[in-house]
C-alpha cells in the first residue's frame, strides 16, 4: 500500500508510523531547504524501489506537549456527538462544545481485522495528565462533554479508576463516553464501573463483534461472548448506556454464526448496537493473509475498486441478508424490512438490477471477489497480554 501511494499520488514521502518526530524533522528539513533522504521513519521511492528508514523510538505520551490551541480543531460537531451517543445523553450536553481525546497509543491485542498502530509499543498517558487536559478543555473551552477515542481504554482498569477518582476530586463537571472498551470480564471489574459512574461516564462502546465463539476465535478477539452478557448488564445496572459493535462477514461466517450473534443481541439488549461488514484493511492480518492467498493485491485500496470481501460461504446477497437480519432485528416489522433489503441486494448482485429512489436501473452485477479464507489458521485463544493480565 505504501508503494502504491508513493507511485500513484504526488507524494514525496510517507510516515507509516507515529508522526510526531518524523514529521517535525520533515518540516525542519523543508524550512532549511534540505533533502528528506535519511530522515528517520520515512518511506520514499528511490529509482522505483521503496526505501524505509528506521522509525525513531515511540515518544512517551506524557512527554508530548499539551498545546491548547490544538484543541480548536478537535471539537466534534453536535451532530457527530449525537450520532456517536445515539441520543442517549439527552439535549443538555449539546449546549456545550464537545471534544475528542485519546489517552493511549496502540493496543496490545491482535485481532486479525484490525490495523491499529503500535501493537508492540502500546503505552498510555498518566491519569493526572489525562485529567489536566480535561480540566484545560473544561476551563478554557467550555467543554462539558467529551469522548475518549482510545482503541482500548480499559487495558489497565486500575488506571481508569485513577482517572475517574481524579475527575471526582477536581469536581469536573464533564459527561463523557469511552468509544473503545474491551468487554472481557477481568478488564471490567465492578469497582471500575462504579468509579466511571461517579465520574460522569454516560456511554461505553464495547467491541463485541460476534456472538459466535468460533468467529471470535477465528478473528482472535480473545473474548468469551458470555463476558459481553455480564459486561453490558453490569454497565447498564450502573446507569451507563452500553453500545455493542458487531461485525459480520468474517471467515467462517454462516447462517448458524449469524443466529448466534442475533441471540447475543437478544440476550444482552444493549442501549445501542452498531453493525459493520468486515473489511480488509492494510496493516491487518486479514489483509496480509488475503494477499498471501492471492485474492487481493496492494491495489485493493489504492485503485478505489474495493469490493466487499466475499468468503466462500457468502455471496454479496448473503452478506447483505445477514447484515439486514441483524440491522433490523428489533421488531418483526423491521425484520420484514430487512428481508426486503436482502432481496434487493440479491437482485443487484445476481442480475445487476438496482432499485432506488430513481426507479429501476439495469446494469451489470458487481464483480465477485471470492476470498477463500477457509484455509485460515486455527487461532487459539491466546492468553491475555501481560499488561492486561496484570492490570488490577
Ligand atoms: S482490541 Fe480493538 S484496537 Fe485492539 S486489536 Fe482488537 S480491534 Fe484492534
């Protein structure tokens, strides 16, 4: 992918990893009118060959400057906030500015579909500094509502409790939500949920992904679906809304695994549920595996012609039928709508017939991209990363 971007766009260099240090070096070199060659952490083309210079060591987050003016551009609109919270916060927070904040880098887990940076260099900002930044947003920007955008906010529950205690100690009046939380039982102890309630947490997003143990094992989510039951129930019983994020269309997905996901949804009854179709992102294990099997090339994203990956068990129509079955789960009427959507998807994929507001259009069916992942290795539930297992 790096090569394709360098070759196909007017780009001199790419910073494939964390940018603070390499980008500063680029700016300094440009200011001095010096060449970029040899600067750390850059990918550049030399005579058609990609050359990557070693990345500098990751900077501890606490050593990065807090530049208050940076927050000017980081506000999220009320509409975005409303969408992300699913309207669960009521009208009151929308009177204020809302912000997005990350307090960790990377994630120590290894989900096959994920392309998060920093698997081997997961690190976090100290609790005091997190709340210092919240205080700044509160005092200088009238922030009353904030979203933690960390990939996995609760890798260390003890740290979450410290952040919450500090918020309470300073009497900060900010409502907040955590947009990426692991649902594992050991990462969501009751004292942590109690502390989050005291500190103004309104909503948590859990990456549940699937109700099927087989799928969770295949994507190496390292999660027991029963943990999601327990976690959502615990969260909601403490007055915090729970949203579960689900995925469909991973290798080994079938009618049976979809039914297991529906059963999970029915059992846990979250405040909100989001569903997405699995995508093969560059940097993810799924992407590498699909490339090794010869189903895709680096052009997959570079040429803008990326189809939904179809696995042997699932055509486009089947994938859409699954998608709509879950999406329209809640009432029989919605279920019927889901089936109609599924039928529409089938017309498009088999006959190229599109039904839309503009009427009926005849075209060609989308090209099938058969991605046989049935040979994917049997992923075992790995033991928890050391950091997570030792977190208290
Ligand atoms: S836990 Fe979340 S952020 Fe971490 S690897 Fe899995 S999907 Fe990615």
